C-alpha cells in the first residue's frame, strides 16, 4: 500500500474518533461522559497504533519495492553491458577479418605487379631476340645477294629452302627415334593400360541358385498354403510352373525351379498371398496375373535404366524386357546383367 494512502486513512481515523468524542460529550449524560471519553480515547489510541503499523508496513513495502526496482535496473544495466561487449567483440573480429582480407589483397596485387613486370621483361627479351634474328637474316640475305648476284626474293627463297631442308632432316630423325622407342615400349605400355582398366572396376559376384525361400509368419500358414486335400498347392505348382517344397524347416517354404523368371514370379505371388491372407485357387490366379504384368513392366524399366546408365543411344523398345531378364540369370556364379555392364565399362576404359 502507498504511504500517502496510509496517512490519509490514519487522519480519517483521528477525525472519526474526534467526532465520536464530541458526540458523546454533548449527547451522553454527565455520569457516563467519563466512560465514553475514556472509550473514545482508547479508540483513538488503537486507531493511532493501527495507523502507525500501517505506515510502518507501507514504508517496509516501499523499501522492498525500491530494492526490487534497483536490482531490476542493475540487471538491465548488466545485460546492456554484456550486449555492448558482445557487439564490440563482433566489431573487433570483423575489423580483424577485414584487415586480413586487405593484407591478402595487397599481397595479391604485389604478386600481380611482380608477374606483370616479369611478363614485360620476357616480352622485351623476345623483342630483342626477334630483332637480332631479323638483323642476322637481313645480313645473310645481303651477303647472298652480293655473292650470287640474286634479287631479294630469290635470296629469301634460297634461305628458306636451306632452312626447310635442314629442319626436315631433324624431324625425320626425330620421328624415326620415336617409332623405335614406341615399338620397344608398346607391349609394356599395353599391359599397363590393361591392368589400369581392370583395376578401375570391381565386379560383384553372386552365387548361382536354383531355389528361393519364402518366409512364413507361422507354421500354421503351411497348412493354409497346402489347402484341403492339397488343392491350393497343386493349383500353385500348375499355374507357376515351379515345385513348392514344404518340409520341417520352421516358418520357411522353398520354391524350386531352374527358370529364374518363373521362380521370382512364384516367390512374389506367394508373398502377396501370405500378406493378403485369402488363399484359394481363384485368388491365386488373380494375384499371379497381376504380379506377372507388374513384373513384365519391371523388366522393361530395368532395361531402360541399364541403357541410361551406360549412356547408350536409344534402341528398339522391344529389347528392354530382354535386357531386364538378364538381371535374374547367372553364369558361372555371376549375374549376367552385372557382368554385361562391367564388360561395357571395361571396354570403354580400354578404348579411351
């Protein structure tokens, strides 16, 4: 509470007590006046005590508020000082960076001036050499003209013929030496080129397989795949053209076939059936036809990606599926498509 408000309250209490005293003096009988006056004095005393307490509390609160405001102001001043210090540090760092850049620019300019001076000196030396050579050629022409009584054009042609003859002999000797050196080094050079080309590509080897495994969520799924009296598994084998092997291996079914394309289609269809949960002949045929169509599209995309990866020009679109089929075939333990891509890369490296 504000000190001024507390003082007003205390004055009001005193006035009220005085009024009560006056009223008691005039309206209360003489016998009870002493008691009333004493009671009024007690009321005034209590009011004064309460007013003093209120004033003391107000002063204490005002002092606390002043201390809080002082602390808040000190904190704000400290924060401002820290911000100013950070700003000064940033400015100093930026100034140091600018100084470094300026020094680098000055050093670069000095290097450029030095190189320019060197270039000018080199041009000057070349001009001097050219001038000296021209003077020698002119003196030789004059001497030839004097000796052979040739004209200027005849002397120049004679000189150029001699120079050409001399240089042609040197060029022929140089070519002969280079041919001999190439013949002696060609075999070693070819071996080095071949080894470098082979080292630039590491082939990936895959094992040749004739069977694939399909993971089952539980052994109960084996009974559903077999079906009543084996009608489901018979329908699958007849439709897929593969052999389905269900043995004691937990949560596993084996698809056996020498044709990798059939094996992959059968595997994808089985996985789709297991995920769908509805295993019956009609559903098996529908899913197999759908997956066969998607698989053919996938083979086409693989062929297109292979052509794009090798950077080859566009070819007949009918060849794309045949390229894609190579991804699912192996030869001597190696994937045929990967092997073909590796051969293309190696041929490109050796050719370059």
